[in-house]
């Protein structure tokens, strides 16, 4: 595992869910604006289409003209209808494209954050919760980017265009539309805020339910052996019922908002219909009623639903916004909690040597300095105090002490997985602005893939010849020798019975093939026999020639070959670690 450490400057400007959505919108802003522009053009074509339709009705029904004489109006009507279909399709394509790219960017960002976050944080999060963030939370933002964002622009521009057309025909009808229009957004916001609060309130419940179910599935064998099937079944049923009730609460609010919007829309259109009808009948003579005819009355009644349609569509998509905001609030802690990872050039891999010597590039002269560092996970549980040391390349440091004295914690602190309780840690990489670190924990990371893929994942530029020699140097070639295509041996959950020691040596081969200036090893010889242990000691002595190697161990043989050693005793016996 390779870590690039960069301590970010202190800042109080933390992301919120709303800011996170806006931040990711910036990368696809031109495409989102293109979707909104296509929607505006669609509104213009709607106006042209219904104006020509009303003119046709006036000419044929009132003026008694022949339909064959209206070829120009008919052509304009069908052209406008066709162009409207094209622009609506274009709006959908632009919105979907922007949403797909934004969600892909977001997943890449989440993956980068997961790769750089402390493994200690990973152990505190359920895999189901992480899967929910990766799949459901990111997918919940699709409607916000593809539909809601363009529609919030159309909800303002499209009604204004239609309002101008209606005002050109009858100013009083335009005034009625203008008075009724604000009622819809106001009630939409009031009801939508309730749906948004419910989404945010119960988003954690969804994650916990996913984690609860996944934990039970992962332990089905244990449940079966303990005869706990019925108990677990009742437990999952109860959790599912609770979650179903949560979903119904959100749906009730959504249906309520739709009902309110439909009510006010119907009232506004009915008032226009009454005014136009009585004006044509002659019962209303004040205002511009005398100028209403079939053309103007029909056009206003047709455009009235189109005036409210963008607002109604926005109300439907407002629930997409509420879902996206709830999902963004679930992700914002992940974005706020990570240290800034700066990109630095990869350490050059070893070259293919004729003599097959494992060498570390000579260009690095790293230094590591700890100045009065105290380690632990809280000030109430300090494991060791006032640790001071100064190391440079071509050195191996062994950290020893009883179990629980803080050996792994010290490695985690150097790797920046855990912040020191006090004191300073400084690294001098020489060439790069940040120091690449290789860290081999007690339980190394192995993915479900072949031996070759597992090695090249963290040593991408190496070749098969070097890999085979490295495996031989670690005593693995003899153990894998009976198998055909050694490098295709599957590892992970579908491995062919690899022991813990074999997996540990496979992980160590990654470091030998792609070394870094600072190397941290946690109990590298704990699971090995005497012969394999001797091979590891030889490899470490070669590895330390150009790198700082820090090893946490109980192994006396490993302590003997180290250049220096610090012993961490329990905090009750001694309050500091001594460099010997």
C-alpha cells in the first residue's frame, strides 16, 4: 500500500450537501446549460405551433376559408411540432450525458478518497454502508443533474416566454396568470421541504438496514450452526417493515405536494376559461374583453396549461433534488474527513537485472525525524510518550515491546493513519514534495484475482522475469512450482489454500518490486517457518540499502539484524521510548 501524505491547511470552509452538488455541477456546466437551452427552444416552438393552430381555427371556422388555402400555416404547424420533439430529445440527451459524466467523476473521486483514507477508518464503516454510498447515493443524484438542474432554469424562462405571448394578445389574462403563478412555487417549496427533511432523516436508516442484512448474509453458516434462522428471519422482517413505513411517509408527502399543485393549476385555468367564455358570450365587457375572439381565446386556453407545465414539472423533480441532497449529505462527511492527497511521480520500478539482484533506486536519500511524539488514540489512552528519533537511508529500525504497547500504532502514526497526540513528524524525501510510503500491515490487502494481478496492482511497471525472481527470493517459487502457470494462481476468496505466511510474502514482493523511500512492516516474519524467515531477513537487508525500513516485531532474529531498536513498554512502567 502506497500513501502520499499531505497535511491540508486548517480551514473552516467545510462542504455541505448543497455545495457538494454545486461543485460537481461545475465540470459539466456547458452540457447542463445546453440542456436548458434546448428546453427554452422547445418552449418557443410550442408557442409557434399553437399560434399557427389558433390561426388555422380562426381562418377555417370563423372566416370560412378553405383548408387547402392554409398550406403555409399547416407547414409551420408540423415543422414547429417536429422541431419541438427534436429539442425535447436534445434536452434529455444533454441532461443524461451531463448526469452520467458527473456521477462517473463522483465515483472516481470517492474511489480516490477511499484509496487514501486510513484503513482504520475503513474498519469502522460497514461494507454495506460503503456499497450504499458507491451505488445508491451516487445514483440518487441522477435526477438532480439530468432533470432538476435544467428544469429550475426552464421554470423561470419558459413561463416568461408564454406570459409575453399571452400579454401580446390579452393583458388581463396575462395578469391573472402572473398572480396565480407564484402560488405554485411557494406551496411546492413548503411541501418539498418536508420531503427533503424526511429523505435526510431516514437516509442513515437505509444504510443501517443494508449493513444489517449484509452482516447476516455473511454469517449464514454461523447462524445455521446456532439454529438461529427463525430469530434472524424475524429480525430482518421487523427491520424491513420499519423501513417500509419510512418509505410510505415520504410517499405521502410527495403525493400531497402533487395534489396541491394540481389544485392551484386547475383553479387558475378554470378562472381563465370562465373569463374567456363570458367575454365571448358578452356578459363581460370591461377591460380587453371586447377584443377576444376565437383565435385569442383558443390560444390563451391552450397556452395556459403550457404556462404551468414547467412549474409542475419542477415540482415533480423537486423530489429528485430532495433525494440528491439527502444522498450528498451522506457523502459529505467522506469528503470533509479526508486529508488532501497530492499527486507525486511514481517511484521508478526496478530494472531487469541480468544477475537478478533486487535493487532500490539510488536517487532517494530519505530522512525521517520524530520529535517528542506521543502516540495513542486519545489523550486518555496514551500508549507511549516522548518518542524521538532521526533516521536516514540505509537504516533499519526495529520496534519491539509487549502486545498492546503501541508498535502498530506507531507505524500507523508515521503513515499518517493516526495523528500524533503531541510532537512533530517530519520527512525529507529529497526529490519529491511528498514522501511515498510502503506499508505492509499484519493483514495485507489481497484482491480476488491472479497472483500476477495482485503483484502488478502495486508494482505496475515490473515484468514477469523480475516477478518470478522475486518469488524465488522469498521462497514462493518452490511452493507454487507444482502448479502450472504460477503467475495465474488465483488469490483472494477463491484462492487454492494459501497460508497466511504465503500471503504475507506475496504482499512483501510488491514492495521489493516497487520500493519507496520509507517502508513500514508490521510483523513480517510472524507467520513463517525458519527457512522462510531467513529468506525474509535476507530480502530486508537488501531492501534497506537505499531506504528507511521500520519493522514492528517480536522476532529476536529480526531485532538482531536491525541497525537500531526502540522498545515500547506499557505506559504504566515507563513513559517514554528509548533509541538504543
